[in-house]
C-alpha cells in the first residue's frame, strides 16, 4: 500500500519502475552507504489470486495451518489447504468508512490472533470507521472478536478495545502483533497530512497522544484493556500505552520469533528516505525531527540527543514507500536464511544482514515477478515460510490482488 501523497506518487511511478531495475543503493547505520547489487535470488510461488487489496496476513496457532488474508475493503478470507474459501471469515465493511475505486489508506488494516486462540477463539482487528468528532477525518477502531462454532466463520459480535481519532485520511498504521511476552503491540501513524503538521511538536514527538507510536497493551486484563507493568511511560502528560515513539507511519513490523525476539519495523518516509528500525522499549525513533538519519524539522542542525537512528535506510532513487517484512528463519529458502526480508511498494525487494547497529543491505532478485507489482504486505506461516501480498493497482476494490510464497529459484 502506498503510504504517501497519492498525486506525487502517480507522477513518479512510471519513471521509478525503470530506474529501480538498474539502481540499488542504501545506507546502513555503519555509515558505508555502499550500493550493493543483487547477491541472492528467489522466486514467487502463486498461492491464490483475485483478491481485492490484500493488506495483511495472519495465522492462528491452532494447528490448522490456515492463512487468513485481510482485504482492505473490510473482509477477511481464509486460504485452507491451498484453496481460497469464497465465504469471508468476517466482513466489517458496514462499520467502516466507504471504500470505492479511489486510492485510500483507510480500511481494514490489521488482524492478530490471540496466542491462546485454539482455546479462547479470540482475535483482534483494526479498521477505519466514520467519526463525528470535530477536526477528525475518521477514527481507528481496535476491536476484539471470537470465532463461531464454525471454525471458518467468525461470530459477528464486537467488543471495542480502543478508538483513536484521526485528523487526516492517511498515515493510519494499523499493523498488530502479539509479542513473545503475550502483550499486543499496535502501530499507529502520525495522524496524516504531510510533515506531521498537527500540534506544536507534531504527534510523533508528543507523548500525550497515541499517534506516531508503537503501543503495547494487555488484552487479558483491565476494562477494556490493561497496561503492562513494565511499559516505559507513566509521567504527567504521557500515555501509558506507549512502548516507543517518533514514527511517521509504521507500515508493518514483526518479531524475530525463532531467534532473538527483536522487533523489526518499517517506517515510511516523507519525501526522501525510507527506513528500517529495531524497536526497543522507550526509545525515540526521531520523526518529525528527522526523516531516517537526516534532519527534517528543522532542516539543518537538528538536535539528535536521545534519538535512535534506523539500522537501514534507502533514498527515493531506489523506492518510494517501504513495506516491512520478516526475519527469515526457515531453511526452505537458503538464500534468505538469517536475513531480514522486506520490499518497497514499487516491487523492489531487499534483504538485510547484520546485528546490533551494523547492518548491510542488498537488492533481492525475484526472477518471475509480474510487471507493475505493488507490494502491500508480507506474511509468515507457522513453519516460518514467508509470503508476499500484492496488487497491480492502487485502489482497494481492484481484483488484481494475489498472495505468493517466497520460494527458492532454480
């Protein structure tokens, strides 16, 4: 999904697609910034197609090995034994802002299954709903649902966990993951517009709002939720839900579940740079003071005290909007093993290798990639194999969406 101002994007896409075929450079926090051409290759194995803007994939730990695919328009579909079930698992389109054939960043954006889904049947969604609040474009809803007696159909009853007023239509974040600690992590954008223009210091740096944050909550206690005791902020004018701050629009994050438990997060940039961060408790990731490792507001001589810089960035000669992925730990695709795999919306794939603050990136060759592919999201199944969710269009009702598995190339 494009996470920018759409008119600017559409003007650049044709030229960018050509340029990205021949140019790949990036900058790691080690500071070398050496351009690296493709060193590894993979292929795409088609799982299913005919979806409408698939923006999320999640899998429950229930032994079924089903893949649950979120369509931006408000439906969740199931892929079972390689086949797409036509009846939606859940349809919340009637609760949402209207979806049409125009580009939008609103919609059904997140899905996370409770770690005990097999026994309690609970799962959580994140979607854009109409709002009547003054100064609000819409509100983001975090809600709890349960599966019905039919394992492939959800109960329609909803319990709202959280409502967040959104001043603009863009930068909604929406990705959710249960961490290894059992708590729910949620990514929220800065409220949209451009330049984090709301408030005197912007939302990303304001600890009194959830916008521009990664939050961490306990859905097993409290009403409607609890605050984990070790969350880092508890002072005056600080939201206790906040885990980390200084984000513009975190578009997908994931835990390295098999190894270190690190939280990798892609944050979409403003005009010049895209970034990957490792998110840690209480840290400030810079926006709107900085765009990646470069001063943004102010444009020069910005105060970087206390800021955590990205482990990797790339400029807009090499892409326009980052889509976060996963740290690969499956031996099924040796070329990806022990690398962080991610992409740009324009269809350029990357891998990162490293540790700590020293990482190096390279372009990943995808041999059978369709032309004009737009990378909306990644997914990981219970065997730790990676998937890519794509579209050939920019609007939420286009039936050009597909799910691919990343497989070894010949």
